[in-house]
């Protein structure tokens, strides 16, 4: 019985996960500040979720629709509570204070959307040609998105969209309905630009097309990020020697721009290792999803890969100036306990519900 449960653990998947965790902790430890100790508090529950959840009978637990709907509803309630209870930090109300801990409910909502859409599309992917299915799924995406935009947090909403739109693609949606879905997003985006986005968010998006404008203002972050990446060279400056982050030139050095912080100290080769570990993590999730015979398990694996890739593209795009700086961290690497728990939860669930033959 015990050996059967342990056989559910996917060592390649966990290996890539722990390499990314180690990379993040190295970046935090080099600063010598309290961020490392704060992040370390979340390490034990993160490992317990990634390793312990596969030992449970998750197939039976998640077969109850009320579990999935209840988790979605609970995360919605947390988002509503955030609007009233969260203190303003850096211009946003995104974190709820629980004693000495801070949680970010929008992170948990990502896992809730993946579980919900996996259940939703596993039963309806054949009927995806019906416009009502697309509209219904869009409503489930839109409700938490509006609550998060009110914080305001555009980056997280884009991740939500990446999850929802990715599920439409995975469900073999017809091209004409795909255009309808994209048109709906453009329409909502236009409304959000006019009424929901803050001025600084609009300026960051506009700055993408004018990288030379306002080097001490709207483009300051990305300029400093490029300096950090370039100054690392091939082998990096060494542990604790990154001047951009440690001297305060690089804002959000341990969240939005942690990739730049890491590359400055560990160089081009260190950056390649980090990217390679991330790509292998996503690849392993795709393999587990592809080889699963159960639609629900397949959708959870692929949905988790979608979320991670959306984070990865936005984060590295922001760090290199290819995308606007919109505040999306690098999963398992950036500072933030809520993200660690969310990713560990999904990785634990994926291992627990996919078939062993996918790991052979």
C-alpha cells in the first residue's frame, strides 16, 4: 500500500521543482536580508504539498464536484475580503495579513481556475462548438478578473486569461468561435483600459513602444534590469556581488526582476540552467498530461503547464524589455509564499491523479 502511494511521486518533476526553489533561495540569501527567512517559513508546507499530496487518494477527493466548486467559491470570497481587509502596499490591495504572515488570494485563484476549468472542459470539450459553453466559461474567468483588477493587479488578470484561453485551445475550439472569444477579450480589454487600469499601468504599456523615453521614470526599471543581465557576463559576478540589486538600483529585485538579479550573480550559464529547469518542468507536465487517459487529469496537467508558461513569458519578457512591466513573478523563484503554495498544490495534484505509465 505504501509502495503504491510512493510510486505516484514523479522524481523528474520534483527535481526540476527543487532546482527552481534553490535558485530563488540563492537569490534571496545573497541579499542577507530578512526576505530569505520569511520565504524559508513557506518552504516546509511547500515541500509537504508537493511530496505529500500524491500520497492521498486525490482521484476520489476531486471526483466530488462540490470540492472543486467549493474551492473556487472560497477563493472568490477571499478576493472579496481582500477588497475590504487588505492594507494598501505599493499602491495595491492584494495581500491579507494573518498575524505575521501575508497571503495573496489571487495566487490561490489560479489553482482554483485550473481545477474548475479542468472539470468544466473535461465534460464539455466535445460540445465546445456551442457558443454558450464559451460564454459560460468566460463568465467564470471574468468574475475573479474584475475583483483582481480592482486591487489593481493587471498581471494576475493576464495570467487568468492565459489559463482560460489556453483551455479553449486545448478543447479544440472551432476557429470562428476562437475569434469570438478573442473579440470578447479585446472588448473587455478596451473597457478595462478606459475604466479600470491605473495611469501608471497605462504608462508602462505605452513605454514598451518608446524604450528610450523617460529613462529615470517609466523606463527606469527595464533599463536597470538590462544592465543587471548584461553585467553578469558568462559566469556572473558571484554570490552576493550583484550591485544592481544590493545597492538598490534595480526595483522589485526579488519579485518581478528576480531573473535579472539571479543572472547578474550567476551569469549567462546560471540563467540557462534556470530557464532549462523551468522548461523541463513544463515539459514534464505536458508529458504527464499527454499520457493520461483521464480527461480531467490531462486538463489539470496541461492547465498547470499553461499557467507556468504564462508566468514565464510575462516575467522574462518584462525583464528583457520585450513586454511591459506588469508585475508578474517567476514561479518557485520569486519571493512570495502564496505562489509557492499554489504551484506546490498543483504539482502535488498532478502527481496524484496521473497514471504511473506516464512516468515510465
